[in-house]
């Protein structure tokens, strides 16, 4: 079992355990919003890290197209950050209800 699958399984277990315990006092919405925001940030970090590592590797293999690769990398990272910001706002709005 790889590390990512183990981390996802751990998050699911913690959330499944915390939801019934916090349902009595009404804090389960806050836990869900915070957990959602954490998962969004982890996903964005993995995605941008993968883009960066692939871009650097391809620039090392073909230095003559480094400018094009860098432009594509920046555009891709900006799109990921935009989606991440939207998802964080959704988590904050639904977590605060």
C-alpha cells in the first residue's frame, strides 16, 4: 500500500470517528470544513509539486525549449491555484454554517 493511500485511509478513519462524537454538540460542520480545506491544500501541493518536478526534468533534457516549458508550467500552476482557492472558499462557507 503506498503512502498516499495510507494517508487517505487515515483521514477517512479520523473523520468517521469524529463525526458521531461531535454530532451531539453541533461541531461536526466545522470539522468537515477544516478537513475539506486540508485535503484541498494537500491535493494542490501534490499537483504543483508534480508539475514543477516534471518541468525541471524536461528542461534538463531539452534546454532549448525551457522558456516554453516554463510558460506552460506557470499557466498550469495558476490554474491549480485558482481551483484550490475556489474549493477553499467553498469549504470555509460550508464549514461556517
